[in-house]
């Protein structure tokens, strides 16, 4: 777990917005490799999803992570979008 006092505040990448964590909030995080294993795809695919599909990631101290709750919400939105096609 990351604590915001350890380095610069996390910023949200993926969607293009920036959001710092509230003071004292601990953020659960997954590495891109963990995300790839969870979805059963390669890290490269996850990187493509970040760039092309807006998979939400957080930049912490220059490294990229994903928040499990944000991933679940993103995945549900992706499933809804695929059924509309």
C-alpha cells in the first residue's frame, strides 16, 4: 500500500485528468504486470488499453499503477460498451 506522504501526490493518468489523494488516504495499487495477469493479457496490451481505451492508471513516484476499484468500474463500462455495438 502507498501512503501519500512518501513522495509526490499520485496523479491520475489514463483519462487525462489530474487528482491528488486526500491527505492521509492510503491507496491500494496494482502493478501493470498484476493487472495483465488479472485480465489474462500481456503488459503491452494493458499499456495499449491505457492509451487507446482510457484504462485508469495512477502515476506514483514515476511508476504506473492501477487502483482495483477504478479497474472494476472501467471494466464494467467496457462490457456495457461492447454490448451496444
